[in-house]
């Protein structure tokens, strides 16, 4: 196996505004995200277009996301501190993909107004089933985020890795992240008509969904969302995708909006954070041992 490629982190994006006392802000947000409000939110968002999305990015909720609780994010808000997000996947190199952190920041600003957010975006080259999950553990240990937003599966699907091996590695990595008190949102592979009928590609898409359900983490159903948006355009997927399975500017903006909506909606289904004095301490977050070579 080749040596892992060096990962160069992109600059963190920081948003902070002077918007009055932080305790008042936290009270406002927590009041909005009460258990009563969560009880009114259906598990199946239905078939209507989701509010809060721009016209070009609107997708029925049932084809856009599945929700799960985000306890670490809720805790960060209750403690009046900035929300630290580690965005993994895609490309951190100059180009359209480099604008993703700013687009995610803007989308979160609309979805969670008046909340301070720090976004650290890092590319993750290689397949999860061939060692990339180890590099992800190193990134998480370095960043110590509250939330990891992980675009996962496209590299593995293109490389036609074994779906069972991929699912096992992904499940283990997600479990490791969550065991350290960090939330995870998964984003499944990109849709393209050229791979729509490919059995191996679709097995990886299904594997991401299965792991999200088993690990009880939110899932952004990017494959279904892009399929839906492509079907509504005369240009098909061409208005959302660039070269080499990479999203163009509009595709990145829609993905950022979809991620932000998934986070905000999942927060509405999350109970208030427990008293930290009563909660067991998470194990120390240390960089994992690397295999030689």
C-alpha cells in the first residue's frame, strides 16, 4: 500500500458577531429547540419542499435527510461557546471546492442565527477501506470538534471497493468519533447519471445509509437530493457537477444548505444537555497509533 498522502488543512473559518449578551442568546436558541418543539416535528419530513432552502436547492425532506440527535452540538450551545465543526471530504485545494467552508458558514448563519461557528475544512484523499479512516482519526484528534460533517463514500464507490469492508471501516470510525463525545453527520456519495445503474456504486451509497442508521447519526442524502435536482433541470446533473465527480459552485451551495438544514432539524429533536456533573467523562482524545509503512 502506498504511503498516505499528506493532508494540508484549509484555514478555519470563524464567524463571530456582537449580538448582545451570550446568555440571552443561548436562552433564545434553547427555547426554540425545546422537547415540545421536537415532539411536533415528524420523523418523516414528508414530500413538500423544505423551507429555508434557496429555490435552486429545494428538495422534499424525505429525499434530503434523515435526522438523529446531536447531543454534543446541543451541549456547546448550552455552554455559550462557539460551535466547532470539522468538515471532512471533498477537496481543500484551490478551486470551487475551496469555497465550501464559506458556503456552509453562510447556510448555518441562516439556519442557526446568532450562533458563533468555527469551521475547519480538510480534504481526505483515498478510500475509507484502504486507510483513510486512520487519517480521519488523526484530524479529529487535532481539531477536537463538537461536530464532524463527513462527505464519505464517493472515492470508495469509484474505486469499487468491497461494500462490506467499507461499511465495517466506516462504522468503526463513526463509533470511535462518537465515543469521544463528538457528533457526526454523514453525507453520502454524489449522484451522477453515469453511475446510477452501477451496482457497486449503489452498494456504497446503501452502506453509508445503513451505517448512519445503525450508529444513529444524521444523514444528508446527497445522492437522492442531486438526483431530484437533476431531474428538474433541462441540463440534468450538468448544472450541479463539474469535472471528476466534483460539485460546481451551485452544487456546493446546495450541499451546504442541505447540511445546515439537517443540523438545525436534528437539533430540534435533541433533548437538553445533561448536567455535566452527572455525565461520565469522555475518554481522552489522543492521536491513534499508525501502522508502519
